[in-house]
C-alpha cells in the first residue's frame, strides 16, 4: 500500500495509523515522509512524530533520476502534482509487475493516475480503515470512497 503525506496525516488524525501498518505493508518515499514531518512556518508538523520513528514503520522506496524523468515525460508538466506525489508516483511505476494500491487523496494524484491509466490502483483511506475494522467517521470528503468513486466516474466521462 503506497501512502502519500496527506494519507499519513489523515491516518494519524483518524487514529488508524497503527491499524493500517499492522494490516498492510505501507510504502512511501523519503520526500513524502519529509513533507509530513517537516515543521511549517509556524513550527507545526502534519504528523507530530520524529522522522526516524515514522520511517521505521514504512517500506521506504527509492527512485532514481531516470524514473523521475520518465514520469515527467509521461504525465507532462502538471502543476497539480506536488513533488512528494510525483516521487511516490515514480516509485509506484517501478512496482509495475507487483500488486499495489495508492492512497493519496488529492486531485493531482487522481489526474496523474488517470493519465497513466492506473486510476483503478487508487484506494480511499476510508476503504482501507474499514477493511481493518476501524471506523472512518468524520473523514474529510476527499478521503472517502464516495469522493474517489466520483473522481473515477468523472474521469471516465471526460474520456468518452
């Protein structure tokens, strides 16, 4: 299961992070972990945990410049994909022969996965939490199965 910074943040806020990591092999990339643990201008972090602790709970994938360039050439110059998402997508593409799903509740990720014809590999945080027996009540809309379903349907109709 690939998780971006937003998914890590929401899973910690929802209180299902430990449940997810016990039930799934959670993968991410260095840049997403940095985004979630780096203090902002006000000194706050998306997840109030040390980088070293969080990274021990993940399979940290790496990508080289060739994988980054290949992704950039394939999806083009999309301003709606931030650096962490791009790094995670490049890593995901190195796993092409293996089963993987990406939890990254962001329109940029949806657009990029649609462009890559991999939108069926996206999963909502709500679905992951519920599959582990955790309540997903109170999640923001973009973390729900309904939001993801709407995004898939909208992209499908745009393609027709």
